[in-house]
């Protein structure tokens, strides 16, 4: 006969709700009749009694509190601590999402310039379902590698081309999504490496400009910083921004992986007077950008609008999008051919991409994952005979060298990551980016929380992270026997049948 230990929460709650006021009364009498010192216990128990009576008989929002009183509050406390308890005590090293502990630890070690080599064996599953890099029987030495160089705008022969010498770009993160110290830390670190940082869609990039790094100015659907009152493009403002020495490129965001078909969101809790001024938005209400640019109603108008931005800015201009239907992407490319007008690059953002705030349904259920989307875009451009007319940038959970080199094999010319760089400056994946309560001060404008960021120290971590990624990329290139990322191709990958890339795979 088996027995089961069980707690009757209903009886426990009745007992607790009865004993608290009785204990308070008894301690009050003891303090009155025996010793004043009993009142040191009377006061907190009396306060607990009043709180419990409020839960049971006054408040009406929470049924659990009306039925169980102070015991129900304990449940809410445990629920609020649940993510932290799972993260540090119960979850294994490979369980968490969106990045597990081993993935985060690799970034932390790279950012701190600590050897990220592992011992004994991989913690990943090896069940023939994972994509692997095909190494060469005859690896090459680092002396045989070619330096990384990627020039945006060369296909159009414009005067103001921009050459990228670091293959890892800080993906779009605005002042607003991030606090000023986080923005400055990233910008200073990028300046130390000669890399590129995307401003995000936050309007005039005040703090991005402060650290003198190369910038790609992003135009979102709300066109903060370059808009008329009706939401259309203000060409003079764009021309003025494009004339700034540090702004080297312009990116037109058509959609974002975490919320394709939905405009950017900035919760009202994060809108300060300064952000209100820089973006030209009111305080006290959520800022939700339009779902699309009014200038982009169909394929023809979208391509024409890209060309218009190129003409106004006189800079390399790219677009960022998340693919939903490859056939629509093919139609867009066909329209580019018809107009003989191409962006200088296309950033393919996967549905697994990050965001400061988005509806959960969009984060979970909308958009095409990066790897099949990137392979699809590459194939469409090659089939159309226009792959040489533009560059491809990949974005979406590409925080470590293993995922990055897969993206290069699938057609990417450069890698953009936001959360990788957030982790490099101390993000602990608390997932409070939209609430202005980030415990490490990265995605908040609360001065008390932001003070935890030492800009000089975090900038060094950013530079270390980039240098470590470059080092590992070189090691992987040598293992494949190729001299540069441009020589990588789909043939450098082993893609199993179970993979979403299988329709495109080369089989042994």
C-alpha cells in the first residue's frame, strides 16, 4: 500500500489566517501583562494581520488572495522568482532559451579575453540532426588566409563607398531600447576595432555619435529623425544626417525578425524627456511604429523608394527584412531587375532574432528562421543572375563562431548580432528589456541601474569579443581549407535529412 505526502492548502490557509490574529492578540496581552518587549513581536504580527485582512476582504483583483490570503501571496512571490530559480538552480547548462548557459558562458569568456576552450566533450546532442562544417583533409595555415574586406556601394560605383574590415556588425539597437551607457560602451568598443555599429531606429543618434565609431543609420517605419509629420521621408533631414562624418551607410528597415509585419515598439516606461525630443514623440504613452513605410505599397514603389534614399543620401543603402514567403522575395528581386536598381546590401533577419519589445504571438509564430531564409535568398539571387549586384548580411541568434560560419556558408557576406554584443557587456538574460528594470543597466534609463556600467571596461569587453570571434573564424577557415569567407559555400556544410535546409542539401 503506497502513501503520498500531500499538503492540504485549503486547511493550511484557514489555519494560517486564524492563527495570525490570535498570535497578534496573545503577544499584545503578553506585552501588556508580562513584559513590554513582547510588543516587538506584536507590531509585525499586527501589520501582517492587517495586510491579510486587506487581501481577504478588501481587494478584488486577485481571487487567489481573496481565498487564501497571505499564503496566496507566497505563491505569487515564488512565481516571480521562478525564472531566477530555474536559471541558477534547476535548469541544465543546455536547457535555457533563447540562449542557454553554455552559449552565454562562451560569450562572457570571449569578452573577458579568457580562453573559451572546453574539456572532455561537447554538451550538445550528436544525433545526426545537427548541421556540421565539413573540414578538409588538408587544412591550411593562417598565413594562407586573406584579410577580410567587404566594400558596400562598389557595385553601383558610387564615390562614398564603405569598406568593412571586421565581419561582425553591431545590429540595430537604438538609444531607447538601450540606455546611454550601454550605447556608448558598444560604440567605444567598436571604435577600438574599426568595426561598424547600426544605430537602430531611435532617431538622431546622439550617444552613438559620441564615441566616434563608424555608423549605419537605420530608418524604421516611423522614420524617427528623418520624418515629416505625416510619417513620410523628410529628405532634407536625411541629407543632413548623411553628411555627418561618422554615418557611413543607411539601412531601410522593412521588417524585423522578431516581429515581421509589426512596427517597432517602445514602452512608455522607457520614454524619457530626451528620448521624446530625439524621436519627436510624446511622453506617457507607448510608441508603436507603423507596420510599413507609406512609400512602400508594392514591389515597384518599394524599389523606387530604396533608389530615392540612395539618391538623397549619396551613401551605400541597404534594406533589412525577415522573409515570410520566398516567392514574395523572388518578386521583389524581379522588380529590382526590371528597374535595374538594387540596394547595396540586404540584411536577412531570422524569426529567431531579438527585440526590446514585441507581442509574444509575433515572437513565437511569425517569420522564417534564418538559415532556410538565408539559403532561400541566396538561391533566388543566384537564379536571377543578380547575386553580384549586392551583399548579404545575416542576422538572428548568431552570437558564436559555429553559427556564424554556417551563415557564411549559406551566402552571408557579413554577420550582424545584437544580443551577442549585449552579452559581451554583461547581459544576464533577465528578459526585462521592455520594462526599464534591466538589473545590469543595459536596457534601462534608470540612473541607479545604469551606474553599474563602467563604459571603459565594457568597451574593452566588446573589443575582446570581436577579436575572439575573428580568431575563431580564422581557425575554422583553416580547418575547411579555404582562404576567406567568400570561398565558403553550401558544399562546406553537412546538412542532415531532418534539417529544414534539407531540400537544398548536397548529400554524401
